[in-house]
């Protein structure tokens, strides 16, 4: 009787609660409101007749019953996803091509675990990965030269669908001794005397220009390019300029006190990251698996991101 009460969605919710440590972040992970998630858990506890976790603790502390359900989730969800993949393979075949382009090196932090997972479960799919610095990836996707593009800059192209992964804040990295370090947040005019270090892409495609500097009619004193995030951080830390990157890409360096970060404006600049694919590939089994895996991997590995629909 008890097993009929427990559903896969309950196991996914409890797993999200364990991984995030809070109801608010767990709700974002499973794409529910906090109220809906709390109601789901309370309803489950009432049906089971026992408490699953201790309220108002951070991180969340699970009871013995909650820990037992998490153990069940670890066993069941792995088998559940594996069975889904196998059934998709039986229905649609296992071979194909997946050529991916990304628009910034910082995406490697979460994309590489996704690709490792993909190679393990789809060994017969031809997989290729490249950066998008040397060409325009979205037109190449529309032509069929690529199969998927990771982008924060969607364009209105025929037969192209944009699947939102998450929201992130674009933040500025500064030397700890920079003259702007004491400010609570930065304004466009703060960049008139600064060297802005960026990846080698057109300024119009960078968040800081699109959403912050260009609307204010302001440009930095100088732009310096680097293809490597680590080199950008070394230049910033040594006072040779500032750079703007997604908040999750800066976490490693702020944790080491290598640099400090500031928001763009009092409210900050928030953007979305998308997976762009051709609409006729949406139902492809291995494409669907990659999309689902990418979403889970992002929220497992990155700090400071939000659900795309908030």
C-alpha cells in the first residue's frame, strides 16, 4: 500500500532538496513554486504518516524515513532514466550525428560532464565539439552544418528552436585593489577609463554591451581579447583590466579570493542561456537525452543560476 503512494516525482523532489539544501532552490530545480513543492511534500508525509525532513534547517536535515526514501531514489531514478534511454534506442535507433558549437569557453565547466554522460550512453553517435569564435554558429545550425549551439544570443531564424537552460547574472570581475572595489555596484560611466577584457567575439554579442553599455551610449577606454578564462582572471587580478562573465564562471576565482565581483547596476543584468536546435530534431531520442542531461548537469554543478522561467 505504501509503495503505491510514492511516485517518481516525489523521489525527484527529495533528491533536489538534498542537492540544493533548501526548499526555495529545490523548487527552482524541479520547476515548481515553493508553495507547490511544500504542498507536495506535506501531502506525501501525511499519506506516509511520518516526517521526512526537519523544517527550518539549512542545509535541510532528513529524518530516518527521509534518508530511506533518498536511498530508494538513488536506486530507482538511475534505473528509471536508463530504461527510458533504452526504450528510446529501441524505438528510434542508436546512431546519428551531433555536432555542437559553444559561444564561450566558460561553458566547458558544465558541458563536459554532459558530454561524458552522453558518450557513455550513445557510443554510436558521432560527436564533435568546437568553439564558436571563428564563425557564426546559428546560421551554420540553420544550414545543417551544426546540430546544436549553446548560446545566450538567440536570433530569429527559420526552423530553429531555443530551449532555455537557466538564468545567470553577468558580473564584473575586479582586482581586489581596484579603485571601483568599494562600490556596491557599477554604472556604465564607471567603464569610460577601463580596459575591458573579453573573449574574442563581436562586442554586440557580449552581455555587458548588449544590456548595459550600449543602451547608455558608453564604451570602455580599451578592449583586450583573451580566449582563456584563466588568463582573463590573471590579467584582472594583476590590475590590467576588468572583465564581465556569468556569475557561475567566476565562482572558482572569488572563492579563492583571486578577484572580487560587482553587479552591473543596482538590479544586476540577468540573461538566459539556451540550447539551439533545429525543430525537426526535437523528437530525436539522443537529442532529447542530451537536453535533459544538460539541464540536470547545470543545476548540479553551477552556483548562482536560476530556473529559466522565473
